């Protein structure tokens, strides 16, 4: 086949075909059930043993569990601090992002973790963002100013003892037109 007889796909069709996976992924990630399963299979979570147990249909809360295994144990045999931080890292930003809607820029700004006691079993953390908190953020961001908001969660072991306290600062600003 030479250049004159070869058929080429029209450029718009190629663009649609190449753009389809991105649209499918982005549409799927807007669905809490799909995101819950996808995040549990996401390589950093899968490798660390993080399982997303619950993601609220209205994006109000998420519950995450970190299994205890030799792959996420530290030198002294307890939960590795990096895995504890990793299991907590994305949730407040994702919950706020989905609750604020498309008219806002939402980013992680800062995060810290305080290790309280050794994690010798599987641990869980619950991340919640209330309707009142979202309304207050929207009000503060209405004038176009940036809003820096802190959120907190506790990581607890199987007996309910606090293993770590996690804090995340989220940046929110109304999009500029």
C-alpha cells in the first residue's frame, strides 16, 4: 500500500477515540462507588494494604482501613508511619472537591500526622466533611479570596485506641472567569 492508496482516519475521529479513555475515567471517578473500588486498586494503596471500605454517595464521608502485614510493617513490627499517612492523604481534598463543585479550585496545602501509639493490628480512619463546613467555605470563598481550612481525623486500631491523629489543610478558591 502506498501513500496515495492508504486510507486515513479523519482527525476528529482519532481525537474522539484518544479522548474517550480520559472521559471514561473522569466520569467514573465522579461516581463514589467506582472511585471507592478504584482507589482500593490504586497501586500506592494496593501495595500498602489500604482498602476503601466506604465512600458516601453524597461525598460527606469516607472510611479507610489499613491491613497489618509484613509489607507495611516498620523496623519494630508496627504499622509503618508512611502507610498511615498515605491512607489518610487524599480524602479531605477529594471530599471537599466533590462537595464544592466545578466552580472552585481545591488543592491539598499541608498535612501532618501525630503518632500516638503503635499500630499492631489493622487500623481504620473515618473522614467527614459536614454540610455546615462546606457552606462556611463557600461563603468565605464567595469574594474570590483563598480559603485555607484544616480538617482532622483519628486513626484507630481494632480495639478503638487512637494510633495517630491526622490533620490536612485544604486550599479552596472560586475559579476566576
